């Protein structure tokens, strides 16, 4: 019950619901085969935002992995 009064949790819940509705709205006019590959952006954005917001270190291997994910995304969507 403590989460019911936690402002961070409630904000995260509202953002999650808003993004879920946004995703459904996007899928209402965009073919799934065109929209879904952009979910792969999470694999690139999560380490980058973790570094910026929380000071996580990004190794060379992670940078190479992000590069390959972005290259694959480019190849799939172009």
C-alpha cells in the first residue's frame, strides 16, 4: 500500500499508461511491420539514458552493440 502514496511510482504509472495509449494510437494508422522495429530503439536509448541520468558507465562493447542495433534498424526500415 506504500506505493499508492509514492509520487515517483504514480508518475511512472501515468507515463506508462500514456505511452501504451500512444503506441496503440500509432498502430491504428501505421502497419506493424513498419512501427515495431522502432521498439529496438529501447536497446540503444536505455544505456545512453542510464549514462546521462544515473552516471552508468558505457563500455566499448555496449557502444558497438548500440551501433549494430542502429544499423539493423536502418536496414530493416529503409
